[in-house]
């Protein structure tokens, strides 16, 4: 039975991509075997690896001054690797906290070196992003880290900050390639693929070449960004199937019209769901302030936890899965990533309107 998949990650993948992978699973490029069984040194896989990097940069309008690395360990691994590579003794890194993942990132950085909280919206319950004027940056920070979209609280930077010459780093795991943005503002972007651009198992790291050159020496080779760049992400056995799937998703995004088309598609979906919240007369209470609402993760509460459990159960019975909020905050969360079709959001909205009518 087909379902409407609102899971926060691993999340929905484009049907066309799944069908392509299914068709090629037993015999990839006439080799008589699956890409799952091929050497990562084969010309077939190296072509996939190269295509994924080229497509990623092309979608962002970037050239040879950036590299894309394919790594493992998810965003949680990057929390540590970023600091290990760029937070030298005596230096300080600045972190802007807009939700739970930013908190985890700075906690990991503090295990490595000195990390300063340049701004946090924790006191208000992580309902908004701070104004650029409210950032209290250190003197010459090694980098400034933001989380572009917080999946748990449903808060997103509507306009990404520009810090000039200060190296800006972002965890974009949950909104990467969902809209156009000026990637040249960033020294490094990392993104676990499993929410917006592929399956679990691979993390894409976009890094400016000049920033890469600053990476500290002396790290274990497997923890060094320079190692991955020097070896085109093939230093050790990569997650070959995950990279293959990521490449197919990037091709799907290209085919739909690139990031401008993704932005229009995602804005329509978000408007549908937030519209149901806003016209409910307070029955649904959105967590994020309107100016900071995520277009990827719509989070809201109902008047009582019992109603929230009823909402999730009834929605699932009608084929809508993954709507329970994160275990740390409860409530409802509808994740509406790139691959989710507008039809699924329309189905959810019709259910929300009817649920208010019956229970409001």
C-alpha cells in the first residue's frame, strides 16, 4: 500500500529514483552484477562518484574553488570532525544555537577546543533565529557555525547570514538543495543525505579549497578532510550504494528545474500545511514564530497530548506515517522534504481540517 511519508529521516525518496535503482539493481551498466557488489575502484563507480560531485556543485553554481566530499558518520560525525580539523589550540569557534542540533554541535566542539555561543534562542524555546545584529562573535573566530534548519523545533533561517571574510559553516542536513542560496558565503557545508538528497549512510561535505588548506595537520588520516579531498572520497571503501542513490536524486532535482523549481515546490507544500494551522482558530499551535517557520519540518501542538496521540493514530490509519513529533519535545511534526509530493500535503491538510471539525 502506498503511504504519505512524513518521516523526518530517513525520509521519502523520489519514486522515479527508487524505480531507476530497482531496474538497475541486478545488472548495473551491463556488468551482470549490482553496483552493491562492485569495487569502489571500478570505472563504473568512479563515474558515479565524479558525477555526484559535479552535479552537487552545478546545482549550487560552484566551480573548482570548491570540493564535495562523501563521508560517513552523519552530521553527528561532522560535529567532531569540523572541530578536529579547524579548531586549533588557542583558537575559538563561534556557534549560533537555534535548536537541538546546534546544541549537540557546540557540545561536541567543546570536547576538542574552545567554543563560544555567539547567540542562542533557547530562552524562548527555540522558536526563532536571531537577528544578525544580535550575534556576539569572538575576535577572529576559526569559524562561525549555524544550523540552517532545525528539524526538531521546526525553525529555519529564511535568509542565510553573510559574515564576509569570517569562515561560515553550516549544518544543512535537513534543507540542503531545497532552495537557491549563495553557497559562496560558506567555507564549509555538511549534510547527512537521508532527509533531502538521498538515503542514510552518506554525508556530503562542501568545502572551499582555501578553507581546506587551513585544516590542521596531525589528525588520523580517516578523520582528515584533506585525506578525502586528496583521494576523491575514495581513501577507504565509501558507502557506494548511498552515493549512487544520491547521484540519482541530484539528477532528479536537475530534471525538475534545479533549485528554483525545488523552492517553488517546497513553498507551495509549506503554505498548504501552515495554512491549516493558521485557520484552525488556535486548535493547532505552531511552534516556530512565523518569520522563522521551517519549510521542511512543520511542528505544532494540539490542545492536549491525548488529542495528539489520537491525531497520529488516525492519520496513520489513513496512510499518513511519521507525524509524531521528536521524542524530546512531543507534539506533531510533518517533514515535507524535496521528494514529498504536493498531493501528500493536500491529503494531510484535508485530514487536519476534518480533525478540527470533529474535535475542536
